[in-house]
C-alpha cells in the first residue's frame, strides 16, 4: 500500500479548515482560547502535590508554633493555596480555607469542561466536513464526457475526505478531549486530598468550627463526558 496516495492537500483543507471555522463559530473564541490553554497544559506537569505538601508543611509548623494570630502567610506560587492560607490566617477558620478551595475548584473545572465540550463539538463536526468534501469532489465529475483521469481523481478525493474526517474525529479530537477530562479529574483528586490534609492539620489551631463541616471524602466533580456530550 502506498501511503502517499492518502496525502491530499485540498481534502485536508476542507476537513480541517471547515472543522476549525465551524468550531469557532459554534463554541466562541473564548472557549477555543481556553481549549488551547488546556491542550498546552497536557504537555507539562499540572500540579506538583509533593512540592505543595512540603511548602504547606512549613506553614503548618509556623501556625503550630506561633498560632494563627501571629502566623505569616507562606506563599509558594500556587494561586489556590496562596489564597487559601491567606483566608485561613485572616479569618482563623477552616471554613474560610475550604471556601477558597471551592472557588478555585469551580474555576478549574469550568475551564476543563469548556475545553472538553469544545473538542467534543469539533469531533462531531469533523466527519460532517469529511462528507462535505465528498460531495464537493463528486460535484467535480465531468458532465461533458467521462474522462478516466477526472473520474478517478474525483472518487479518490471523495474517499480521502471521508477518511480524514473520521480519523480527525476519532484519533485526534475525541482522545484529546478525554485526556483533558482525565487530567482535570486527577488533579482535583490530588488537590482535594491535600486541602483535606491541611484542614485537618490546622483544625485545632482554629478552635471550635463555626462554618460548614469539612468534607470527609472526595466526591467526583462533574465534567462533560464524551459519551453524553
């Protein structure tokens, strides 16, 4: 099999260009920008739990030593935990710590959900433009004669555009959506375990709890799944 026969620039332009334009029009520039940020994050470590735990351990030691009234917030570059420790020390309640965590969790899950939804829509659109390319190629069949070269070229383009649409949807876009979803859920599990550990370590220093009870276990957050998108 000659794989070079599967390379066709016009077919790729129809499928990829049409899918891109339709996805931007359907999802909006904001969601597409968020999707690109989420895709870029797949190639790097999203969250270093061990480093964060080490930094938080120093904060816990300071709180146990000096108390919440004299403790100084220990920032280490993670916006959630920096804000959470500020809230903890400023309000001297575990509830404030958990509220800061929930706010950041909602933001992160919102961004990953938008990215999953955008890629899922693109995966639905790619085969549509593969079919559109097929119809375009078949429309180029000669009407005044039956030249063998023109017929074979049109049929070849028709088949290739359909193939491109299916491959783009099922081997690129849908897997990328699932990768973002799995990475987001994995990060939330790690962050939830860490925030629960932190809350448990400082609970005694905060005195009697007046806010909502701390969650005892992690509950899987809701993210758009490809099976229901």
